[in-house]
């Protein structure tokens, strides 16, 4: 059975981080579901640089499904939409509770995970300038915390390394 990953997109998300992650996961044989948390209930979102991304589903339609990985691309205001989506936060809490993988890049480690106290003792990184919001911050392109099943990365320039 192939692994399943959920990539959650929102208006203003960082397109390079989303697309690189989706592409690498698919090439690796992972079944990827892209879910939108667009407040207007649309599958299509306009990312941070104006690129239009189209999700497979609205997050509301899959909130009871389990995934091997939930991945959060960064970008603003995309990360803020993710932070303010209660269904996503509940999914992330359940993901952490069952010891499944979570991945966050750019602003999302600080804006989403730290804001909702979803990092715990994990070593993390994030977009330069967010380190003050992240305990156990490491100035590295990608940080993989095996014990907490958490992968974090710094931003668009590290997106392919993050996805790999």
C-alpha cells in the first residue's frame, strides 16, 4: 500500500514550496491529496506570486481521513489562513498524537505549529526572522526530528531539499 500525504494550500501560500513538495512526493510514489482552505470555499487559490493552484478537494471533505504525512507550505498570508482553520489544527493535533509525520516550511513552523503549541520538544527551523518564535531553533536548511516525526525547513530556496 502506498503512503498518503496531504498538502494543504491557501490563498497567498508560497507556490514553490507547495509545488516542489507535491512534485517530489508524487515522483516518490506517494499518493498526494491537495486540499484547499480557501475561505470562499474554492479549490483554486492564488498563491503568493500570483500563480493559480488548484486543489483536489476542500479540507472540510476529508477531515476524518488519516494521512502518513500532513505538509504545510509557507508564505503569507497563506500560513495565517492555515493557522486560522480549526479543522486543520485538529487534524494536526491528531497527526501528532498518533505519531504520524508533519512537515512545515517557511512561516508555517512559527505561524501555525508554534502558535498552536504543536512543536513540543522537537528541533526545528523556519524562515529567517522567525527564530524568536521557535524554541529549539536550528539555523539549518532542513531539520528532521525523528522522535517527534516533524520535518521543518527555511523557505523557497530550501523547498526541494525539504521535499526530498
